[in-house]
């Protein structure tokens, strides 16, 4: 038996491993299985080159749990190691790398220590995060020379023992003796959860125990005449070794992509709208499938759905900062050997390869959307309501995305018709230009509630856009910066004459003294802190009272409520409206000739309630009182 000390000439590596990997110590299983897959793949390569002629028909990696012995083992049938190789790869612990690791991260906090040590060739030693003793049983694939099987053991100190073993099968088995602190890993469901998280698409079959399933008995029927089924126990293979993204798109059908989507998201009952199959080999390697889901109102629900892999080994599903923020609304998988496996997300964000991959994905997404728009516009329009948040988010957050998106981003009006930016400008020009030559895009956020404002606008021949998404205030702000001489105004932001200011203005039928007298009557009944009185000379057909809300202030309030946009400092913005008095409406003039003060008060109250009702602002007791009063007047 050979005994010795693991060759680390600085501080003991084990306390460092335990301290700095504690927050992610479940990755020990990923590291061990990755090593097993690597050893297996190397054997397959040797066999393909004719340098190994042994049996490779079954290369399944086995994960075994023994609760009584408190052990977890990972066993492969790969190339194995000789005694000299164990001494080199295990006992030396990649000496320079270990020292580099210690120097680089000695002063870091635990939260900064997610640059996992596998990056330095130390992945095997993550075993000691959960073990008080680790054994290795290994036998090389060599049939000549130094080919004796080896048993290695270490208790988490620098001391180890190594001796020949009676192992007869080729490959390596790592046996972990689990500490009491990590006893959760001795639960079958916990191990299965980790295996499915990190290993479900690894290229070598991984078995973890058995599972029960039902199978049909060929040629036999039950008493109801249906195919007879019996319960059987089979090896539980936890991974799909040939995932869809590794296949050629030309070999796949729509049903294959949909089936794989439900393999990725088994609890999703919705079908994806469409998808992009990525297959790049220059200037970096990248494969994957990105799905466009129906985007829900809550953007946060959508995120953390893209799974990032490195050679089919799961890295993370938190890809914010790795891909542009708007792309995090997509679902699917990305796989690249150029994405480092054992590093933190903050490290990935600064990696030049990741930046190139991110830019490429953005380009491919834009390509796909532009192609769909050009080739299948009617179908694209039917999907628009489900994908518009994604495209609007991209335009808001990714300036370069706008240059592509302006070709396929659509504007929808309240009549359900769709237009590109260019098409819409041509539609409303010159009717919706104001006296200063600025194009005014009118919009509604709720056609039902804003109906009384939409109709007068449409009667003028103006068009009204439907802007009812959750990002509309931010999106409108962005478009006003992108589109020359253009502003957006909601239909209830002002009177119809003021929405798009023209040269011609109607004269008022009331002089200044008359307006002052009426103002005094109204101010006695209206909350001046909430409503600002504005007199306008509108058409006689226009309502006597209109409640409007300043476009700028309302938009700031919307953005403040949503968050972002730099307006958080404004805090809770107060409700503030304009009460527009139409000085040309006969009912307003009647206030001047009505001798009965009570009657004046009654008219003002009725007109004000009607204005509130038009804005869906009359509620509770005020609404009940209004209905009661109106009913009494009819009677």
C-alpha cells in the first residue's frame, strides 16, 4: 500500500473547497458524472480510431444510493486509470491550478465564489463538500504493462492511501461516504432531482436505480377487450442522450419540435408559437432551439426558462446578462462548448465568447421574425398579440434590435387592422399632422372605457391605435425618440380639437366675465386639488364637461407604477385631471340665465357626474346616488 500527502504546497485545499462551494454544493454530482462521461467519450473515440477493440456495447453510467451505508457511488465503463495516472491526476491536484485558484480567490467573499473550481481542473474534489471519505476504484482499458486495478482513499485531509484492487471491470467507480451535514443527499428523490437538473441530456446513458412502468402484453386482451398491460420494473435511465438540438433541422418535423418543447417543460399545456433551430460552427460553436411562447402579462413569470448547456451538461437557467434581457422571455436550450462550464454568471457576462454568442442569437431571432413576417404575414398578424411584448421589449432595451425590428414590428388600430411603421405614417399623413408639422399618433388603451373619446376622434377622420400592452408607456417613449417629428397622445388626454392642433380655432360664445362667473359656480362643487378647470371653445355638439388627463403626467405615472424608465424618484404620483368646460355648449350658457341657485347646482352636479361616468371614475356611493337621482328624474 502506498501512502502519502496530496501535493498542495499552499494552504489546505479542502477547507477552501468546502467554504467557497457551499452555496452550490449539489454540483458535486454534476462534476463526478461529467468526469464519467468524459472518460466514456474518450473510450468511444479510441474505439473509433481502432486503438481499442474491447466491448463497448453497454457504456451506461450507474449512480447508486445506499442509505444504510450512507454512500453514493458513480460508476462508469470508460478508460479508467493506472496507478501512475491516479497519482498524477488525483494526488497532484493539478498543482499549479490549485495554487492559482487559491491566489485568485483568497480575498473573495462567498457570494463572489461561484467561479466553481472545476474551472481549474479540481472538479473531482467537490466530492469532499458532502463526504467525510471518498474512495476510487479504477481499472484502465490498457491490456498490457501497468494495468493493475487501483483503490484510492482519502478522508478529506491531505493524507491518502493507494493500493492495488481486485476490480476486474474496466472503468472507474467513485464512492462517497456522505457526512451527516449532507444527509439530504441520501434521499432518492433529492438525487433524482439533481440528476434531472444537470444530466438529463448528457450523451451517455445514466442509470439511477429502477422504475416501474406498464407495458402491453403482445397478443393478449383483458376482460374488456383492451390490450392487456402488466406492471414491469425496468432500469431508470434519467437522460435523453440524443436531444433534438443535436439533430439536423431538415430531418425534423413540427411535431418533433412540439414534443421536445413538452419534454423541456412537462407542466406547460400551451404550444409554442414558433421556434428557431440554431446550428453554428464558426466563429464559435453553438447549437440550440429557442421557442417563442405566448407572452403572459407578468414578464417575470416568463424568465429563467432558457437552459444553458456546455456539451450537453447543464450550466444554468438564469441567463440574464448572458443573453440580452428581452431574449430571456424566450424558452428553450442553448449549448456551446465555448461557454465555460464551471464559472459564475458574472464571469460569463464578461466572457468575449458569450458576448459574440449573445449578438449572434439576437441576429438569428431578428432573421426569423423578419422571414415569418415577409413569407406568412397573415399568420404573423394572428400571432402578433402573443409576441408583441417580446418585440416591444427588444426595441426598448436593445437599440440595435430596433434597426431590424422596424421592418416587422406592427401597429394595430382599434378596428383590428395592422400596419408597419412606414405603412402607418403613409395612412395618417397629412390628416394627423398638427400645425407645427408634427405627426400625431392617437391611441387608446381600453377601447370600451375610452369609447366616448374614440368616436369624436374617428368622426374627424383620424385613426386610433390600440396600445394596451404592459410596456406601452416605455414603448411609446422609445418610438417618439426613433420616429422623426412624431408624438403619441392618448385619445382622452385632451379635447378632440386640442389633440391635433390646427390653425382654425372656434370662437367662444362666452366672454371673460361670463367664464369667470361660471368658474365660480363650478369650483364650489369640484375638488380643485384633483381637477384643474379649463375653458375651451369646442363645437356645440361636444359634451359640456370633459375630463382629460395630461399625456406627459399620466405616462410618467404609468411608467413609475411599472418600474424603470428613471422615474422611480417621483414616488407615488397624485391623481390630477383637467375638467374641460365647453363654453359653446348650450347647457353651459344656461347656467348664466338660470335664476334658481339650487337648479344651477343640480345641473353642474349632473354634468360633472356624466363626465366622471365617461371616464369610468364614478364609483361607489357617488354612482349609486347618480343612478337614484337619474331614476327619480325619469319618474
